[in-house]
């Protein structure tokens, strides 16, 4: 679904531009009443995309396994993430979607296993998955922008 992938690309570019001026400390800060930080949310977007698109289609994730594990649902920030790894996570956010776009056009997701999200949304195929992924990304962009306001005010 070209439109969904393009929409996700556009929102990811917006997201990366909106956090570009934040310091390593700001990206890693976990404010009171939050259980994660901005960079964890960025990594989580890439990891969730892998689970929703690849794993549910019986395919191997296209990001390194440690990133898939460290940022998937149920995980939380475990340590300070330094500049080089932050840059890599930002790159993964874009490159993983480029790969998904290519794999979509090569019809690699044809063996998609239907499932129902915790929100009660039925996902029958990769097109449904991409639509849901856009919704999920919107949720986390909201969290990220809220975190950005808080960490920007504290410094």
C-alpha cells in the first residue's frame, strides 16, 4: 500500500526533524511519571514495524536482533544511549521502512497471519498492518512530542 508507506515515511521525517536539536541527555531523559524516553520511542517504532510487518508474515526482521528485542513491546530503556547509537537508531527508522517498501513491492508479505490488536483492530494482511502501523506511529509521535516539551523545559 503505497499511500500508507509514504505517510509513515513523511511522519518519520517530521519526527526526526522535530528532535534534531535535542541533546543526548534530553533524548535519554525519563521524566517523572514516564517509563521511557524519546530515543526508546524512536527505536520502538522501528522494532514494532518489524513485528507487525515481518514477524507476522513469517519473515525475519530486517533490523539487528538486539534492536528488535531491546525496543519491542514490553521493553524499557536499560542504559544511556550514546551519540553513535542514537544516530544508528535514527538511520534504522528510515532504512527499515525503505526495505519494507521494497519487500512490499516484491510481495514478500503474502503469507501474512491474521491477528487482532489489543485495541480490537483486526489485521488480515499487510495492507491492514501498514494502516495500523500508521496509527501506532501517531500514538508514539504524540508521546515523543510530549517528552520533548518536558525535557526542553527542564534544561
